[in-house]
């Protein structure tokens, strides 16, 4: 999956790094090797290696919230 700024993801219970008990996160910045995120229940930022973030997506622990889903919810 191609990642870009302002993408939002729903967090599933299997997302182990969920320290703030959030239900969503937003990508603030994507670089060549990392992803900067912010969880909805935290004002702090987190940084993941790009391959680690992709791992959580492949495990279905992070589910992309598409534009269509945001408009209908």
C-alpha cells in the first residue's frame, strides 16, 4: 500500500504498540524509511520504520479509513 500524509487508520486490538488506547491514528509524514504518526487519544507523535508500519497493515491490525468511509460515517 502506498502511504501518504493525512492517511487515517482504524486500530484493531492486535496492534500492540497502542499505548494510548486509541481507536484511530493519522500519518503526519512519510519519508523514505519511516512513518510519523499521531494517535487520536494522544498529542505525542510516534515514528515507525516503514517496513514495520507495513507489517501492521498486512496483519490487518491497521485498517485504512478511505475517503468514502469518512464521508458516510
